[in-house]
């Protein structure tokens, strides 16, 4: 993988990890009632989604190895373009239902890439 591909994957993994760390120990009600946390998580989802957009456009072969990559891209677009309709409960649902799977997939790609470089 190119350094830029690796950078995009690292950005995706870091954003996902930051979201999971910041929401650890939180529940839906706590998230919905914490505007500061909502703003942080939304911003991190935008970063994650933007890295996914760039990966898909510039490195489609690598992007195809990330299951459901269109999910974070679509969510980023929603957060940016329909900002006035963001439902904190829906954001929370994405955190708990989709983020770990995505993070794990990206981590596996980075691990595979690191193993390839050592060989």
C-alpha cells in the first residue's frame, strides 16, 4: 500500500477509536443529553467519512476491502449537508451498531499491510 493509503486508513481507525474511547461508559440517554460529546463525535464521524471518501476515490481496490464503506461516507454526507436534522439518538445508534465492525476491518487491513512490508 502507498503511504497515502495507509494514512487514510490510519485516519479512519483513529477517528473510530477516538469515538469509542470518548463514548465508553456512556449510554444513549447520557449521549443525547451531552451536547459537547455529540459535537465531538459528529466531528470525528466527519473525519472518518472524509477519509473513506478519499480512499474510495483514490484507491478503489483497497476501499473494496472495507465492508460497507459506503455507510460512513453516507453518514458523513448526512452530517455535513443535513446538519439541521441530526438526531443525537441516531448518531448514538451508529456508534453502537456499526463502528466496532468498521474499526476492526480497517485495523485488519493495517495489520496485513504491516505484515506485507516486513516480508
